[in-house]
């Protein structure tokens, strides 16, 4: 029996087979969880459907624009009807206009700042709030962050600021929801070759830098993120909340 046997979860953020969200979904599924998925726009529907249906043709797959409260309400209404309750929630959603990930941070427009924070940080608050009534017996919320929330990563720009907001949201949500036995944590992953990451200028150099300078002298693997998220979703992490867990081959400890 898997350590997540009997738990139900919902996954936000799968775009394709390289997505961190997909690596975590696979790990949760292998650990025994029953999952639902959301997708952003028709462009991604076919990709998500093809992947999710490998867990069974009856897997729940729902459209959701996390910047729209009506979409979020619809998703959790349908998940509640299908599952009756919820134990796990994965937030692996981030977006900033491409031009804001190039050049200098000081050039960030007001609109790019708003969009990045709405989609990448506030959405965690919105979907967690909608999940709370379904987490009657407690639950685990996991969000994905990156080291650019803590230190300057050139060209990560407004996304780093949005990730810092995401990590702060995690702590405040953990405080609010602790009495309901709902835990909220972040995984801060090393750079991964995902669709979103390829939008960051100089990303290939970032991968090489981590491999050269991290204590483990390599980059993190998708299945390692899945293993960490599975632990955070399990009863073994029952006393862990409000934390940022670094899964980055140790890079975060380095000063030089």
C-alpha cells in the first residue's frame, strides 16, 4: 500500500511531460493517490488529457484560468462532487510576460508586475481558499518556488519577486489553516528544463552553473521533486508546515 493510499488530490500546472507538476503527479499516483488535473486554455488541453488518462480513462480533467475566480469555483465544485473531499493540492503555476524576463528588473511595467503576482502568487491563495471546505480531515498544499525568490538571479526579474510573494503567502496560509490541520509548504527546486524555464534568457547557462557549483555537482532530477512532494503529502510530514524545502542538489547553501 502506498503512503498516499486513500488520498485525493488536484494538480495545477501540468503543461507537458517535462512539467514539474507532471513529475509530482506521477509520484503521487504511484504512492496511491487519486488525482484530478486542470489545464490552462485549449492549447494545453490535449497534452494534459493525454498524460492524465494514463492514470485511467475516467481521470477528472478540468479547464481553469487561475486568474478567474469563477473558473476556480467551478473546478472545486466539480472536484467536490466527484471526490467528496480532498487531501492534496499542488500549485505549480507561474507566468510573467516574456519581455519582463529580459533586460533589467527596473524596466518592469506596472502591468507585468500585476500579472506576475496575480498568476504566480495570489493564485495560491485563491485555490487554497477554494480547497479548504473539501479538506475536512486536513490536507497538504504544495507550491513550487525557486531560489530567485531569495537571491538575485539575473533575468529572472519580476518572477523572483513574485516567487518571494508566493513563499510569504505560504507562511501566512500555514498560520491561518494550521488549526484545520491543513499544511502549506513550498518546494524550491533547482532549475529544470520545463516549458516555462525555457522562456528565461540564459537558462542553459544556469543549468551548467548549478552543475558546476552545487555540492552534489549535478542538477536535480524530476523524480526527486516527486519524492519530496510525496513526503510532504504524507502523514510523515504531519508536523511540517510553512516551510520552503530546497531540492536543488545543495546549491542554496553556497556562498561562492
